[in-house]
C-alpha cells in the first residue's frame, strides 16, 4: 500500500466513547490494540492506562469492552504488538519470540508518580521505556528497560527527564550488495516535557527515534529530536505530543497529536490537542501531509483535547481501525479522558 492510498481513506466520525475510566481514575488513555486473529482467545484485545497502571481489555466486536484488570503497575502509554518469527534469526532470541510473541512496550515511572501529578505544584518527572513479553496476554515477564533519557534534550531542568509513548516499527528490508537482506527495528518515542499552564500538567515536548537489530533492544537513540515544536508549521505548538508511525511501500505516515495553543480559545483555556497526519520518505525527516487534522476536538467527550492513537489495517475486512483517547476539560478535576474509535476504508 502507498501513502497516497492512506491519505484518500474516508473515516467515520467518533460517535460516543467506548471505554470509561475505571473507579477512582480520571483517565483511561493511550490505547493500543490487537485484532481477534492475533489473540489466543479470538477476541479483540486493547491495552490502555489509568492512574493506577496499564489495563487489559477484551471485546467480542471491538465496541463493547470488558476490563480484565491491571497487567503492569507504575506504567503508562502502552504499545502492544504480536511479533512472530524474527526474520533471518535461528537462535535463542527467535525461539523466545515464538514462545512469547506478545510484546508490551510502555513508559515506566516511579511508584505513585502519576497519581501525584493531581496534587498541587510541580514535581520532577523521571521515566524510561520498558518492555514485558507474554505467551497468553495474561501473564507478563518482568519488565526490562530498553531506553533511558540519556541525552540532554530528553530532559528539562525544572520538569525532569522523560521518554515515553513508544511505537515500534519494523523497517523495510533492504537487499545488500552480496544479496543478503537486513531488517532492523525503529522505536519512535516522545522525550522531555512542556508545562501546559491551563491544564496544570506536562505534555511531551519532542519526538525521537532509536534503532536496534532486535525488538527486544537495547535501542540506540538518534542524537537529536526528529520533531521539534520550534520548527512546526502550525503556529503556537506547545509540545510534540506523541506519534504512531506506519511503514508503507513508498514511505512513512505519522499520526501525531500535537499540543498547541488555540488562538480562538479563552486565555485560561487556550491549549488543544488534535491528531495530524505527517509523511516522510525515510521515517526521520517529517512534513505535514495536509494542513487540517484527521481528528480534532468537537463538542462532547472530545471537547478539549484529542490525544494519542493506535491505527492499524485489518486484512480480514479491508478496513483501518483507529482507537484514541480524548478529554472534555482542561484541569484534572474538570476533565475526564475516555477512549473511542474511528474506522476508515
């Protein structure tokens, strides 16, 4: 499939929210999902985080979801994929991939750090990107750290150090001079922090990329951000947010939820977030695919901010599914984050 085909997709409207936050949490956010044909029990599976950790959800149809409980604590912003058969590898790593094909990437933080952001004042944040693996989606391996905020641009002197919003993409294979093929893995992530005054919490400032010969890492980060709000053509961008990346035959598509200042908004409620489409030839240098967002705030449960998404093509029915979370108020005490979806064909 080519990038131009993705840009010509017709999408449904969001409709009502599909997943509400669990008890005592104002958020359920950053969904990532698996199709029924990928899962052991033949149901849709979705992972998202609340204030207490990453939850696993199950659904017979992708619409009605049941919370199966927390699978990772002190963790947020999950990204889940089934990875079978590491091409060209006939070793212990390949065997482990077959035995534990489900990979859950996430942002790991200090105990109780996320709930404490609801308290007054600013506390320095510190997070890393971790990975757990599973054979059945129910039991997960002890987390391993894949990436730490080791470069100066990954932190802010006042706000702390952060890397978050992992998105793993398998780079297309390239044929070498001797006829051998090579495949590597690229991990996209958010880094550093920007304070959003009207919300009273931080959002990611930059987007970065790291590479590894294995989805199990370790990953080596590029020395500089690949997306910097200072260079954004959209005026008033406050933070790069997050980006989910899809590889196509002729390039790459990125779905970025930019945090930006709404010039039409009141001074106390000027920040917004919307999902914009970017495109790239190499997955590193990005430019807008079109000026208008794919999904922007609108009256109702998405009225203030539309945040991170996961978007995948399903061969079984020839449709694209995009799950996302959105917010209906600015301050933590005023807004609730829920999960919904749109479908494209």
